[in-house]
C-alpha cells in the first residue's frame, strides 16, 4: 500500500463550518491510522470571495480541535507552496498541456453571449442548458474560430477562459469508497471552465493538479462534490494521470436535527446552537457568531460527537479518545445517508468528558470563574464544591453558575415551593435546627445528617416532609446537590444564618 496522504482544502471565504471540521477530522483519522500525512491546502483562487482573517481562523479552529497538520502554509513540506493563489504558474502549465493535446479550448464568450445561449436553450430544450458538446460549436471559441483569429484575440488582450473539452456520449466510471461504483454519462457534464479570465484556475483544475503533484492518496470531501467527480476523473485521464488517481470518498450530508434538509447557519441560529468551531465576527456586518469553544464545548467532546456523524465503530463503545478514534476509523464504516445533527447528543458527550475531569480540574475552572466575579475561594473548598456538582454540569460555566449558592446567600425564595412546603412543621424544624447546627464543632455531611435526624425526631416530624423547605431556606430554590453535602460546604454559621433569614422572610420568626 502506498503512503497515505490526505488533504483538507478549505476556501478562506468565511468561518469554517462545523461540517468542514468533520471533513478535516475524517481525513486526519485516516492519515493517523496508517501513519500517513495530513496536508492543509488553502484553496484561495476565488479572489472575489476571499475574506481577510478566514485562513487564520481555519488554522486556529483545527488546532483547537486537536487536528494536527503535517504540511501546510506554515509548515514546511516537500510540495510548497500550499496556497493555490501562489501556484498560478503550475496550473497554467497544465492548462496549456490540455490545450496543446486537444482536451481543452479557449472560449471568448461574453457574459451577455452566455446568457443569450442559456435563454435560447431553455426555449428549445427546457431546463438545464449548458455549454457542452452539443452547444460549443455555436459559441465563440477556438473550436469555431480560425487559428489566426484566436491568436489575434489573445494578443489584443481580449478576455477568455479555458474550458475542458468533454467528449460526447461516453460513460465515466469511478469507485467511491462510501457509495460504490458511480457511472455518469458525459452528456450530463458541461465543458467546465478550467482557467478563469483573471488567470486563476477553478477548483476543477487546481484540485486535480495539486492532488496529483502532492501525491494525495485519498480525497475525502463533502457529498456536494460528488457531481463534479466524473469531471475530475476525465481531467486525470486527459493529463495522463489516470493510474495515479486518488481514491474518492464523498461524505454524507449533515442534516437538521429533524433530518429534513441540510443543516445551515440559519437553522442553527433558530435552534440556539453554534455552527462554527470558534467565535466568528463577520467582517462585513460585524455580526458575532458564537463558536462551540466559547459556548463551553470541550474539543475532545466535539470531536467524538462529529466522528459519529456518519461513521460508527461497529461496537457499543461511544466514548473515544482521539487516539482511539484513529485506531478504530475505517472509511467503509461511513454510511451513505445524511447524518442528523443532534445537539442534545453533543451536549451528552460534553457532559461525559466534563464529568470525567478530576475534582482539581473542575475546581480550577470554578475558581477562575469566581475570580472574574470578585469572589475568592480556597482550593480545597473549590474542589469539594466541584465534586458535589459534577453530576449536574454540562458546560464549564455551569460549575460557577450552580456553585454560586455556596458563596451568595439567597435574597429571595421560590414562591411555588414556599406556598406548598413552608408550613408550621417546616418552621418548627428550621427554628430548632438553626440552633442545633451551631453546636457542631465541624459540620460534615455525616454530622449534618445526624443533627437533622435528631431535630426532626425530637419534634416528631418525618424528614421527608421538610426536606424541600430546608433546601429552599438554604439555596432559595428547589434543586441542587446533595443537601447534607451542601450544609457541610456552607458550614454551621452560614447554615444558621440562612435559616434565620428564611424564617424572618418567609414567616416563623
């Protein structure tokens, strides 16, 4: 087996879509599984759509996700440069080869002439008019003009493009590693532009030339490129590289959570979840789109989630480290059907990875967030609070959000709970308990349980009847971590103080 060399080739026309991250991930997993190389190639030939900052955003996003690049614009490799805008002369050379051998031709048609052709064909044939073997001889190109006219137009600087001369009525076959054998008639393929009038290549020429020269073994890309694949096969054939073609794998679409249609930024915005890996500020509108990182998703959780959007390991295992994903990955286990982007599943992955962190790691997150709000907390106490909250968190910010009850006494109380549970029995227990806890030298979860049991037993009131009222008095709400652990973390003085405030506020002084 020849060396596995894969490439992720995004266009710097905006933020990297999360689907692009999945494409990069699958390329990376295949490369690492076979000890191959992962190449980043920037496809910036469309200068009209180029967005400043987009290339750096792509690099930053991949780095955050843990997708390492072996060769690229900032990493020296044997096939530099890795930006297509810096490879114009290379593409021009191969475009000339295709022209010389009769596989391409110059076309001088203006935009108005092309539009007139399309309108004429719509009237004659109906839908899908195209510049192809049936129409090219009616147009202004080097196939219909005499050689002298062609040379004169080029000499005078008249704008032109170079088009691929697609043969009429032939079958083009390719084997897709995901979809199997694909056969397309050349009658369905138009004479695509290979070189634009600005001297830049289109994707169709540039990707074939670069993949060949960079010795790419596998092209793993989105399903939207499948219709263009036969055209690329023809280009390999015309350039004499048919036996050096990479293996193709066209990934299934990412669908909306309900499975009805392709996932878009608008869908994500409407449903309240990110679509980009990192924060992205649109340079035209200055609109900020929040990223998965800033929303609180851990990179390892997001990567695990993305890996399962179209691929499965064939086992019951769901949680994988990146190294485990590399070892388990197999292109043949990628499905053809679109994958639903279930954000709740992404949240579940985030929960699992966050809860797997040590108390010290979670405590560090808590202390950092508290410090931003001007609250100091000792390391040991922060770790203990993190431990108490770990089963209730989905995002890192949840630790401080849920943990604030340990630092800020409630100033108000859940009225619904108060109306149901704050009664004479609750008042009796709280009144006695606020005095009893003061007698404990050190309030642990065990001693808190003992004091509460002693209090309720002496009053002849079942604990079950007053537990929600107790939580209400201590936290202001109806839910939270284990109540005895909560009391221990608050300490006897704070517990007594909060019970006193609740009695004064809710009644029962």
